[in-house]
């Protein structure tokens, strides 16, 4: 009997994470395969659930809506900050990723969304928030404890 993926399975697989227009965000198809134990937290739960029931040789693509991936874009996560809050010699430009510290002193990346005079708009949403993703997987090996 072929081993099917479940919690605790050790899995070797190739994956590609793509936008619906085909743009590749991340992929292992041209490199070493990924290896993980299902349930160890290396993959978000909703991506992991796509793997359940698959066995070696499976090659599937799943559509993952924003609510099950990185959430919807939240306008409350876009903040306006004074230009003077940044180092004077820092080149502020849209698209630049800047590291901030939150109230618990945890690193929090933000993307410069725009600059308007003395104001800088910083987007703290995950860059993939609001996006439907295509999760392609090719299962190479499944090992279960039993």
C-alpha cells in the first residue's frame, strides 16, 4: 500500500507558489526538493492541508484564496509616517522594504508604498495579502511513522 500524507508524515516534494497570472513567487522545481514533517509548522496550515491524502508520484495544483493564504489586504496596516522618522541619509523610494520594531521589539518589515513631501506611506501587509495563489506540488516521497 502506498503511503498517504497525513500529520507526522515525512515528505520530500517540489513546489511552486505562483500568482494567478503565472508569475512564480517561489519554486523548488529547478533546485533541491523541499523536505518537511507535516504538522511541524514549516508550511502554513492551509497549504499543508492541500497535501493530505496525496502519495508519492502525485502532481497537483491547488488554488488558495487570500483568506487561506496570507489574508486580505488590510488598509489599517498602511501607515503614514513622517519623513523625519527615517534616517536622513536613507534613500526612501516606493518598493523599498524597511525593517521596523513593533511594541514587543519584534522585527516587522514594511514596504514603502509612496512618498508625498514630508510623509511616507508604509504598507505592513504581507506582500502576498489579497492575492489568490496557485500552489503546485509534486510529491517525491512519503514516509509515515508506522
